[in-house]
């Protein structure tokens, strides 16, 4: 464990102080969101009671979140390039405390939908400039590692946060995690303000040749074609993740009968720990074997595991299989992020990450709603929704094969 932290500290030192602040701000912001995740479905159940309706509303809430995020992502990318990435991040952080107050004071599901829309706006505003700044701060040869370490900010926060949120809900009050999340989101805003107040963005340094140059066209193909294909990948990825979310939540609540605390543990281990452990190895694999093989093998290995989830009869079995799926599936996320950065010049990265974030959001708008509908249509036959959720991930494979590395 000491060795792991020593290596992380070495990475932070190499990427600079700006990277460290971005990492810390993202950690706090996502910690706040992750604390609320286990309690939210149970809050919906308190309002609605009936299983099918609860699952549907949980799916619609995820869709509302993604709808707002998608609507904001592309404008956020354009604004990042025009007025500066830090200003857009600051605007997003000003929004982030509001949803938690709405959750805390909510009296019906309308409050929850309002919170989801604002939280989605925060996500959509923050994603493109954060990713663009990470790409700017890292040299080309270390970009996969930079994204791997940065991804750890939200993955590591997802380990303790759901457990703490579940504990607070079960031990004290189901709404307590929301007020703690509000405090953490304000802390993230203050940290960013203290660090970057009055700071001027340095002139962007082009880390690769412009996409319109002759050499770049020969090596990479056209910018527009590559970005379109990356957007299709993000669209399918968002749709697959979106379909899975309400199905997994419903299976934990109504088939395995988990408490809020147990759901928090499931999210922490199967998502937080598994994804965090995958990042550094994933970056090293991508550097050694190439980005395309890393992504293809990851999809082909991880996706079939989803078919095993409805066959589990205990929380431990479910967490082990979902954790293995997350670990293998997220091995290739640093490769994909670095691949996008390599194809795009510095002063257009905000727009490019805005496009890919919007594409992911577009897929995950329909995904959760469809996941909730699939659960309602096929219950109590739970394997079919999980099997159907596998198809978007398999459709990514031909797109990756077409892309040039």
C-alpha cells in the first residue's frame, strides 16, 4: 500500500501543481455525488412504494441527469476554448451544491427531477474543460498515465463515499448524506477559487501538429471522421451504461433485498475499488500493446460477464462478478481518453471533449429509461434485461477496428 501511494505521489509531482488541484477538486465533487447514490433509490421508494414504478422513476432520474448533461456538454466545450477552461469549471462548481439542498428538502419526485437536471448541468459543464486541462498539462508520451491518474480522482472517491452515505442513511437519517454532500461540494468550490483566483490561463502550447496539416492527415486521417467515430463509441458506451444502471439497482433492491448500507458497499467495491485498481495497469497496457488492442480485448472480455449477474444468489457473488466486469471494462478508459487527445490540437480539445461528452450523454439519456422499461416488461425474468444490455458494448467493436491508431 505504501508503494502504491509513493508511485501516485511520483505521478502527481511529474504532472505539476495544476494537475494536483484539478484532481483534488474532482475528488471532492464526485465524493459528494457518490455519497447520495445509495440513498436516492430508497428516497424514491418512500415517495412511490410500488416496485415497477420505483424502478421506472430511478431510470427516468438518470435520463434527466444525462439529458441536462448532454445539452450543456457541447456549449461547455466551445466556451472552454473561447473564454478559458478555468472559468467554465468555476461556473460548474457554483452549480454543484444546489442539487443536494433540493434532495435534502424534497417533498416529492418533482424535487428529485429538478436536482437531477441541475446535477447534470454541473456534470456537462465540468467534463470537457477538466479533460482538456488534463490533456494540456501532460506530455504526449504520458497522456494515458495522466488520464489514468486523473480518473482515480472520481474512482477513489467512489470507494468510501457510497459506504459512508449508506451508513449515515441506515444509522441516522436517509437524508443526512445530502447535507454532508452539500458541505463537500462547497469545499470543492472554495478550493478551486483559492487556487485559481486571479490566475491567468497560459497560452496553449500545441502538443501535436494541427489536424489540417499534410503530415497529420497522412498519419491520422481527417479530424472530422475521427471525432465522429469517437462520438459513436461514446454514444454506444453511454447507452450501454445507462441501460445497466436501473437494472443493477433494481436487482440489488428487489431480488437480493439489500439495505442502503449494503447497496453502498456494492457500489463501492464493484465500481469504486475495481475501477480504481484498473487505471494504472490499463495505462501501462495501452502504452505497451497499443490503444486499439487494449480496448478490443477489454470489451470482449468484460461484456460477457454481464450475463452472469442475474444468476447470482447473494450480494457477495454479485459484487465479485460486477467488480470483475468493472475492472476489465475500465482497463481501456485511459487508452480511449489519450487516443482522443492525440488526434486533436490543444486549442480544440475543449470542443472535442464537449462533443464526446455530449455523445455519451445522448446515449445515456435513453439508456436508463429503456433499462427501467426492460425491467418492467420482463420481470420476474431478470436474465433478459442483462443480456439485452450487452449489445451496445459489442457494437463498439467494429468502430474501434475502423479507427486508425
